[in-house]
C-alpha cells in the first residue's frame, strides 16, 4: 500500500495535470508546501522523473482499457466456433431452468 508521502505526491501530480501544468519536482514541492504536507525530499524528484514524458490524462482515462482488451481467450479455430456457441446457449438454458425452480413461492426461511 502507498505511504502518505507517495499519496501526497500522487495528488499533487494530479492537481498539476488537471491544470495542464508540467509535472516537475519544483512544482510538486510547491504544491506540497502550500498544502502544509511534509514529505521526504526524494519523493517529488522521483515522481517528476517517473512521470516525465508521460501523458497522465491518457493514463487515467485508459485505466480499464488494457484489462478489457486482453481479458478473454482466443476463439476456437475452424468449425468448432459454431459448436462452442451452441454449448453456451445450452448452458444458459439450463441455468434459466434452475433459476425458475427458485421462484416457486416459498423460500428457505419461510
């Protein structure tokens, strides 16, 4: 988990990015001093170097894009694709029949 020093630098970097100001160690230090937050002196320099040349707004807006694009496995090749679709449909039908049993008008705690 991030320490308070790290979080303070992250928030300061986000403030600078929101105002379209370049993230530098001097500007991070200025924001931290204005907020009356004391951090170890190496943190602003570390964050400024790590974020130099990065488009922070793109990083923030595309946080879930990588997980969404590479999440699933590849579809089977050839004629197996049609069979896989049929199996999925059958599984869904079986699940819906099981769910309908739950709606018989009585519950576990009645």
